[in-house]
C-alpha cells in the first residue's frame, strides 16, 4: 500500500506492506487531514519515524471480535492504551503510560491506504456527516476538550489567540458555552470565517486594547509571542490554556505567572463522541476551513502546501 512516511529525517511516499493485525481492526482510509503536528514532526517533534497523520475517516475492513464494525464508516481515537492499567480500565487511554499515538508515538498513522487501531478506539460516523467533515473530528475534539478541564460559563470572558485551524475550532466551540468569546489573529480573512459564530474578532495589532480582564485565554497560535500576549490579556488568577504543540523549547515569563497567580492548563486530546455530535447537529462549521485536497500520491506536495503561509486545512484522498 501507499503511505506518507517520515524516515531518516526525510519525508517520502513509500510502498509498504498492508497491515494485518489479528488483535486490532484494519481500517481502509478514505480521507485524512494534514495537521500542524504533522508539520512539526518533519521538523523533529516527538522524534517520530514512520507513517504520519492522525486525522482520518475510513471503513472497517477487518475487526476480530467485533464483526458488527465491518463495513462501517469510522473515525478513531488516536491514543491506543495498554488496556490493563487503571486509566484504560476507566475507558480513557489518553494518558496511559504505555500508550501509542496514531502517527505520533510508536504507531504508524493515517496518511496511508490502511491503518490499524484497537476496536475500542473506533466510533461510527453518523450518515449526516460527510467524509470532509469527519476528518475534523480529532481537532474538533481537541478544541472542545478544553471544557473537560476548565469550566466555561455564559458570562466567562474568553480569548483565543491564533486564527489558524485550531484557533478557529477553539473559538467556535467556546462560543457554544460563553457569550463573550474573542478570536485574536493576524489575518482578517481568517478571522472572518467565524464572524457568524457569535465570536468577536480582533486583529493582533489591536489586541492590547482589550485590556487584561479575561478569565480564560486559549493559546493556539503555536508561537512564543502568543504566550506573552495571553499573559497580557489575562486578569489576575485567570486561566491560560495551552493548545499548541511544536518542536523546540519555549521561553516564558515565570515571574508573571507567579505574581498574577495564573493557572496554566496544558490541553491536548478530547473525546470523539461529543465532537461527532457537534458535527451531526451542524453546530460547528468546518467546510470553510478546507483550502485544498490532494490524492495520496501527491502527499509530499500536499504537506509542503499545508506549511505555506495563509493555507488552512489540506486534505488527502485515498479513493482516487
């Protein structure tokens, strides 16, 4: 099968053997989405080697012990736990110490014609959701996952920094909880994508005019300057939610965090079921985030395109 792989510090389209796992489900991938984490991996993030990609929708081809899944269109939780620790026993493998992570840690990913995941990781996609929407379940789950960690009320004053794909989804999901959501970014055309989603938009150059009276700030820009701006916007004892993952060490003002007694919350993966419901009920708009679609055979070109300025979501199709 074809797979987009990062090996020996080199990104390439490769021909590899199809997976055949007796203990996991085999999924024929229909479509995958290129994520900023993919771009960071080819810079060295997570020291990953293998098939990249973790956003996908596909059809189950094999599922030992779960024949009811065969032929179903599915998405998959990306953290595959050991299945026996206390966290896994509670049905949440996101922090299992022995987990693998699809296309990120110890497990080949989704930019390929086939992948494998434990059957417990798979969720059927409602027929109301198109493939091009289902690809967004993983980042949408990550955005909505903030609500697992920080309680958001209708009056909570909340700012999201970063007008890229993740920032957009964070703003849209937070606006379902709060009546006071602001999205801060550099690009008017990107900010305008949420103008009908009960989100106030602010160009970065005007951000400091907002003053430091926010209860919660979500940093989704992936830049060190975003961290500093977040501290500028937060009121004392506010909460800073960090959503970005990137290669390299970040510098931050520890003294400001201490003096203002800021709570810093790292936020990574969310649950897929709520994200599927949001898409099914058309509460979130993802179609306008799609910039381009490529065949898997043009995977290297697609990833390079995804890294260019102004580009939003780039999709890979495995069916053409």
